C-alpha cells in the first residue's frame, strides 16, 4: 500500500541507521542493472540495521505503463528480498511543488517564459553546452509575477551560481571526490510548463522527505548528482552519502540496453529460464563487487555479512552472453549458469523437488510430489538450470520413449546379438527381482558374470532401453523410480527393435 507524507524533514541522518531507496521508473521491464541496484541497497540496509524503501518514480506520465509497473513488481517478487516502506511518486506531487516554490521564494529559482525550441540560448558552458536562456534569468520579480498572473506559460528553473568561481562538491563512496564549477551547470528545470516536476526535483524532494541517508544507484547518474547537491542545499538539507555503481556492459563494451540486447537484460528472462533467485542474486553481486576473500559462491546470509560499499569496483562489469546464442544456455553468462548449478546442488532435495515440480506439471506431465521427490536426487548433479529437468529427466515422465537409434543399445565391444541376449536375460530376472537398489545391483551383476561379460556391457543396453539414451542417472536408482511395469515394457520394446 502506498503512503504519501508531505512534510519536509531536514534532520541530520549521519548518526542514525541508514535509510536507502530503490526508485525504478515504470517505463519497461525490470532491468538486470536495476535489480543489482535494488540488491545492493537491500544488502546495505540489512547489514547495517537500516530501512529499505521502494519508491516508484512514476511522474513521467507519457512513458509510464501499467504493464511496466507489473513487470517491476513481478521481478522484485521473484527476488524475494522484500522492503520496509513503499511509496508512489505520482501521489506526492504536492510535496514536489511545495519544494520547488520554496526554492523560488529564496531567490534560488526563476520563471523562464522562453518558448520551447527557441533559437536563442547561452552556450558558454564547458564544450559549448547550453546553460540558460538569456533575458529571463535577470527578470525582475515583479515582472515575472505579472507575466505569470497573465497566464503566460513558464518553466521554473534553478538559478545555478554564476561568476563566483564556486565549485559543487561531493564525495562518492565508489568514485571518490567529485567537483564541478557551478558556472558549468545549466539552469535546470524544477517544474515544467505544465506544472509537473522534473526528475531532479521530484527525486530530491522525496529523498529529503523520506530521510534517505544513502543514495546507491547507477554510475550513469553520477553527473546528475551536482544538480541534486544544489537542490538539497537549497532546501537546507544535508546531502545524503552517494555511492554510484559501475555500469553493466555487453561483451562488446556497450551499455546493456533493453532496446539493443533484448530479453537477456530482463530479470524475468532468468526466472523463466530456470535460475534460482538466490543464485541470480549471487551472480549480480559479483558484477561490480567482490568480497575480500574473493569467494564466488555465496549464500544470501553470507552476502549480508560481507557486503560493503568499499568492496564496489569502479570498472564497468561485463555480462558475457552470446548473441545470437547457439544454445539456450549460452544466452546467459557462463558464470551465472555455473553458479546456478552450484546453488542447485546446495539445495536440500525437498526444496529442489518443490521447485522442479511446477515446471514439470506446467509442461503437461502427470507427476506428483512423491514421485518428484524420488527423481530430484538422481538429477541434482546433472542440471544447471531448473528447466533442464525437462530434458534430463523426461524419460521418467513420458508413457512412451521417443524414437532412439537402436545402435545405442549395442554395448562396447559387443554386437546386436549380445545386446538382445542381455535384454532378454534382464527381462527374465527383473520380472521377479525386488525393485530396490541393492537387489537390482546384485541380480544384474550376477547375470553379467553368468554371461561372462563385463558389468558395463550388461548395464548399457538396459540403460538405453529404459531411458532412450546412454547418458542418464545411475541405473539402479533409475529402475527403482521407473518401477517394474514400465521397465519391463521398455525392455520388450528394445528387444523388438533388435529383431
């Protein structure tokens, strides 16, 4: 539920528990870079006994969509980290406008009546950048009031200090000391001509009101921070501690983009491919941050214990994926896939089974929880993504095996006659053997010894007959799960293939 306090609070937060915020704009799906920002904020808050604020920055009404709002919450729900307070920026417009007009009344902002797209502008900033529209910055207050009262449209602009040699400074926890001449900062808008707040104004007004102590966000906001420091100071508020995160880039060095790189930058793509949320969190944390002991596989509890802003790197982090990808797995960074496999193997089998079951059932297979619990330990070492269950364990679920090459039934250093002989013997002994690991093991090894062949030559034809391939989980456990009826039926079908 959203809440919208509108009183400005200007307490010094330096000695209190941290308050951090994640402030996504609902203009697309939840980007992996945004997810990392959320995770880093969450870890910092949790490690330091602080508060995690979720604020939807939805004042860009032309670009916001309900579908994007749903996608953001869907992605955050999958991460399963949670937050403490929730706000919606569009419900806080009164606060934003009050903040802007308070700055105006202090003489630190002015009305700009210049029509949009005018050709006249002052371009004396660094590299010839636009700074302000001439003639309006110096306009007398009385004249400004008269024109506004007459209904002439205007934008409200911050009056950046000029001609004083003043520098705007702040210390970034990642990038260190930052400074910029105020003369090189443009008179940025606080309110648009329709009265709506700009991103800079709304963001800072909310940060002040919500008593945000640390702003942890992407490095692409680093240059905005000079403007934000001016807004904080104009409101009599101490600027928060800033920490800007290195960008996530594609293998070619370009910034990860929804438009350019497609679904691979969406959080829900990883969810739908079969990543564990805890493995995905682990992977994102290693993009731009590293613990002092350089470990890679980390649980959420370990991440909370180890995370510090000092551990964040300045260099951009590369997400290694292939586009186009030869296989579905190569759509993702190999380290992400490896970590996911490691986290899968660390799961209790009951937990793994519970996560695999809906994937199998959604595909249409009739599998119950008890059967899945038997299958999960047999495939845990063989899957890297949860959806691998559909290819690694499919033979457990289907009534009839898909066609396979009969040559696969022939054991090493054997022939079709040997394969048929093995399967006929297996058919005979398995009709009466107890379907438990040890009896199956003893019976089939004894049959191999009776034939004078190696155990592997006995087992391969049976494995292919019941699984449809050579590469499969351990044979005796597989037979136990499949059961006598299905095992014998598949052996009969294999014998028929060899005749």
